[in-house]
């Protein structure tokens, strides 16, 4: 049975005050806002209010918005952004989310922020969803990494017909998605996590291109061109073509400061064949997570905002991250 949502499903606007518009994307506009106190002894709480743009259905609401609500309500977890409430105002769906003022991309790009192998290990443990990329990984004030933006999420094991290969930001998109596969599972997320792992160690994106063909070429220049024995079935993918042959470079040559255990995990996550990549549970069993140094406690992890004790900079960075994150 299909559950139909309409605007009347949700409560009317109440208890929230929109403030400044901080971002607008294809599917949503984002504002900072306040959750107004419900008692005289309470204080307003800063929140992010995500206003979904009208969907494709005349009498309903955009399915990406419905999907995001569904999974954020079901997936209550320390490492997932908190959905406070949902309301409709003038037929527009609004999501009230916890406001987080930094993301992992800001940390990676800020060369003034120094982080260690133990810090990387801590972030990796918190990582192990679609569309994983550093600016979808928000940082709470206590250092906890939180995944945001569930508009493209699906239940693991649900029927895969009708799924799109355009579900992951290009730099973090796995080879099977780049070649048009519409039958995929958690292995695409493991590839994304591997890309983020590489980016944390390099302090720059590991694979970065502007087109899908260019992205595949960038991957193959770094990892080598796959053979049928490396990736059985690749020639049956919808957008397969004959690749230029590249020898690739050993990971040790690129990640000169990484430990052997870190490279073992990285290479496993970035295997061409999705069936050979570890699951999140298996990845956490790799030696990398068992040996010294121990992962940094989240509260001790480096942060970008306020590093110069500049309130205005902290506010600007917070607005920047919300603008990027909720488009």
C-alpha cells in the first residue's frame, strides 16, 4: 500500500520564527530560525528551517522531501542530523533541523587547521547513506560528525527498479554509478567513504573532475584501468565503453605519510568491483581501527569556526555551511 502525503498531513506553522535566508538550491531554500520558548523560563533555540520547493505532484508534496522526513524520523542516531519538527505554511513543506555551524569540508580546506592521524581515524569511525561528501558531514559543537540531507536515501533491500545512477556528487560517485548502474547497494557509500578518507589524508579531493567521463578517467589514472578479472560484469553495465589503458599509481606513491594499515583499508574501499568492497561493519574490523593511535575523542577534534576567536567569522562560516548543506 502506498502512503499518500498531502499538505494537510502536517501541522500548521507554529512555534518557529524564520530569520535570515542563508541558501537556495534546486530543491529547497534554507533559513536560520528560532524555536520559540513554550514556557516563560525557556530560551529560544537556534535552528535551521529548510523550505522545500513545490514538487512534481499537483496535489501532493515533493517525494524527496517526504523521503527525507521519513528517514530522519526513523533514523535517530548520534551521527545523524536531528529533525525537530515538520510544518506546512502556505502549502510549502518545512523541515526544522538542528543548526550546526561547521562541516568536514571546511576543516579539510582550512590549512590553518592541523589534524592528526588519530583525528582522521575518529572521523572515519563516525562515518562508516547516498550522497556522502564532506560538506554533507556536519560537525556539532561537541565534535560529533553528523550526516545530513536524506532526500535521496532508500531503505536497504527495497526494490531497486526506478533508481537513478545520479545519486552521488560526482567526485564521490562510484565507478558502477558512473557507468549507469541502477542496481546498487551500500557499496556505493563505501566508495564515497573511501574518497573522503583519501581527501582527509591529502587535504584535497582524491578524484576531482567536471564530467562523468572525466571522473572515470581521473579514477583510472590514479587506480589503474580495471580488467574483467578485477570487475566481472563491468562490460554489461548500461554506459560501458572501452577504456583507455592506464597503469595507475601505487597508493604508497600518492599517500606518502599514510600507514600500511590505512592504505589497506583505503584500497579495499576503492576496489572497482562493488561486491568485493567491505561493508561498514567489515571495514570497522580492519587493523587500522585496532592499532595505535587511538581515535581522538570527538570533543577534542579540531574545529574551524571561531579559531581566531572572531564571532563574525564564526557566524559567516555557519551561514556558509548551512547554505551548502541543505540545497
